C-alpha cells in the first residue's frame, strides 16, 4: 500500500523566517497531493494541493513543489507568522482506492515572535 | 458554500447508547468519507462513499454503521462503542475523482464512557 513519510516531526522557526516540510510517497501511481493545516480542536484545513502533472504551485506565502521522479513533495511557507503555528499534514491520494488519502504523520510547526 | 458541516461538535456516550454523527456538504461533491483521528496522529480512513454507494470499508467494526441518504448527507451510526473508540471523527468530501477540493469538516469529538 501507499506509505507517506513526513519530516521533520517538529519545526521551530522565528517569525519572518521560512519553513520547509518534506514528504515522500511510495506508489508512483499517486496523482494528487494535498497539504492540510490543523489547529488544536479543529479539523484539517486544506491549504494547498498539487496534481502530478504540475511541478510547482504557489498561493501567496505558501508553495508546494513536486518531484515525481524522486517521489517527493515539499511545502514551503515564507515570511512565517505566529498564526502559522499548527500541525501540518501532507497526504497522497491512494490510486485505485476509492479516492482515499494516506497521510504523513504530521509536522508540528511553532513560529515564535 | 465551500464547507463540510458536522454535527454535533462534541458527544459523550455510554457503551450501551446508540447515537449518530451527521455530515452535510453542498459543493456537489459525489465522494464522501469518514475518517477517525486519535490525538497527535494523522486521520485514518474508515469508509468511502461514491455516488451514495459504499465503495470502501477499511475493516471497521460493525458497531460503526455508515449511511448515505443522498448526495449531500452522510451519517455514522454508533452502537455499543468501547472507550478506545473515543476520538475525533472527521467527515470529508471531494469531487468524484478525489483530486479536487478534498475538504474536511471540523469533526465530532466523541468520548465513550
């Protein structure tokens, strides 16, 4: 089955710095890779996603890159703010699975003022 | 409307109770999902519905019974749960292909006593 590895598990940055979270997946047939932000007591919030026919996507301070050959994808947050502090999950759509997602184990991001 | 709405937000139930969780979306998504999330862990898939038909059951115990009355609604009926079933139960929906707007609700925090 599909495995998604996510690193690091915790990340602490100073306000204004950049944060990078990396994920790798095992099944080359995976074709959709969303990123979620989850704050305490809330459900995962989709912040950006990328399909396998695209190498990079950007939305304001957030960008995602995908390397299909190496089977890894990364989340980049620039000019971090304290409100970016949360747990971030990467995910990969399981091929031929009824559209289920396999999640990485999450990265707890702390942005200190 | 770009939301998945779940009710109730919190639920405490005894091991002999019967209760139901409800989920609603009006984005025209034809795939709907139930996930379970334990503390500090990623969401884990329970069920997938595609066009109101159950397409995936991830070997979930029969004390959890899903139902999809129409394309906008998804229920999860609970009966004779165990304390270890306490978790955040998340509903999600997406376009049929799974690769557009995979959106989660805020979840129901379930405690079994």
